[in-house]
C-alpha cells in the first residue's frame, strides 16, 4: 500500500498520484484478499469444504508495509497459527520491510543478522539462523529484495548487493561456528534466472530450487531458442516499477518501489520443510541432470513467470536458491555430488575421489571461470558420498495459483499482487536403503 499508485487521484502538493496507503478502505480490502490467500494456500487453514493444504514452514515477504494497523492484521493470523514474524525495515525513510515468517512448531530461531546492502535504493537483507527441530540441522535463511534495474549501473549494483549478502552469510556462519549449515537465499532479485546475479549464486555453490525440481505446471521451452522473449530479457530502462508484499515458501515469498507510475503489490515466497529418517523425494529424477555450463540457456528452458511489470512484461524474478550442508572444504563438484547423491541411483563405481582429482577439478573451474557442469545421470557418483550424506531433497517447486500454468501470468491474481507467489518443498533426512 505504501507504493501502489491510485488511478485518477493526485496529491495537490506534489502532482503525483496518491498511494493506496492514503485510503484505508482500499488497502484493507486488498489486505483481506491477501490474508485469505495466505490462509487457503500457505497457513494450513481448512477451506469451506474442510480441505487443508500443507502448512508453510517459512514464508518470506518483501515490501511488507510497517503500518501498525496493517501489520496487526497479518501478525494476528501468523501468531495464532504458531508462526513468529521477524522483519527488517529498509534504511532511509522507507516504510516497508523484508520479513521472514517462521513456523515455530518446526524450527527454533537461534540468531539473526541485519545486513545492509546499499544506501542507494536502501536495500537490506534479513538473515535468520534456524534449527530444524526434528533433524537438529542448522539452516541460514536470508530474505532480500534487490534494486530494480533502471539502468546498466543498477545491474552492477544488484551484483554488489548479492555479493555483500553472500559475504554476510559466510561471515555470520564463521562467527557462530556453523560453516556447514545449509544456506537458503530467496526473495525478489529483480532479475531472471539467466542473469549474472543468479550465475554468481551458482558459482558460489547455490542451486536454484526451480531448476533442481521445476513446477509440475511448468511448460518447458527450447533452451537454444534465440528468438524467445523469455531467454535474454532484461528490464527496460524506466522510471516506473511496481510490486506488493510477495512471498517465498520451506515450503518460501517477496515485493518493491516508489516511482510515479507504479503499482505495488506484496510478494510472497514460501518453503515447506519436512524431515526424518525415511524421507525421500517423490521422484528420484526430479532434477534436470543434463545441464551444461550454459546456465542462461538452461534458465530459459525452465522459464517461469512470477511477475507482470507495468509494461506487461511477464518475468520470473522471484527466486529460492539453496546451498546444501557440505563439508567446509568441499569442492564445487563435491557439493553437487552431496546434493545429487540421494536423488539418483547409487553408482556401482566405488572409486574414491583423490586429492589430485580435486586439484584438477579446481583448476578446470578456475580456468573456465564457471562452476562445473551438473552431472549427467550416467556419470559416476562415489558410493562413499551416497552412504555418508544426510539427504537434502528439493521435492517440488510451485508458482501460485497452481491451477494456472507457471509459464503464464494469471490476471486474476492482479487484485492481490503483481507477483505470483513461488515456493519449494525441501526435505531434510537420511535416505534409507
């Protein structure tokens, strides 16, 4: 509400259109619709027929308006259903925040960090240190909302913001002696998957949940196509931009901006987390395991739409990236082996990885300037990895509403937000058998 511009009304003092926050009836009406969406899809409340959907473990919000009447509406529902809300207000004079909503039945909150990313645009990230109660595994979850790329300089700024965020996570992990904790970075990145920002995450050992386990309602496109408007899209330079609070689901969410012709809606990401000794993915072949170094082509192939801009551009800018629990000195290929070993059949090849192998892999990665290609299904995975790894599975991703294709914008959702919520299901546990 603090960013959404109203049509047909102007502030006499500035000449700009009034914001939704100036009209209590309008923002309350949209807040009520947002709450009903939360209740029906993320918070586990039964519908009128008694049907109940899975309860989100972590919900990430961006552009969460810090008006006490507004937050009271959401916090009442969250707390009554066993969640704790943590938020970090953007710096400067901004009145919105990034927030993480945590299911306290599933997690303990052991610590937090407020990470200031930049002064221009007043960008921040909220980092929480969680412990998964059932498996006692440690997780670092960071929610952010990167700058909108009005100009080429903004794209460089986005990269600096992501680098600062990842450095902040690593610094926090080192100070608290949890270097091997699983990391999750999510939010509205204001870039698509085939971008330098997302590639930097991949090069840092993170995996896109939407590439690991794409939504069932995703329509794949040709990754080699050069004429698709999805493949290499960048936002056009413009002084306009809009979003509401949006969300990411463990099962994870996010939102943003304050320029003149802007419609703002909340963004959501959600994560559903499960755990236990016998947890396993619905399908061991959820991952697209034949990806090469061309991450941009891969991202184009797995194109999803989570945002419609004011220019009616349909983009996938809301992301959930995970860096699974690994040994402190693991190489890039070892990280992938650990992540993949519980999702594909154990190889009969028992050859141990030698120090020479690791050195050769590191040299090859440095030489190419890119992370290693993901393993083909028929590539060898050391059985020792398979036996020793505590399984972390991405068991599906979601673009809401689920009844609409993940590759299309859903016009009916525009009354709530110009961002479709995205989510992923992550399972913690040891694979048995």
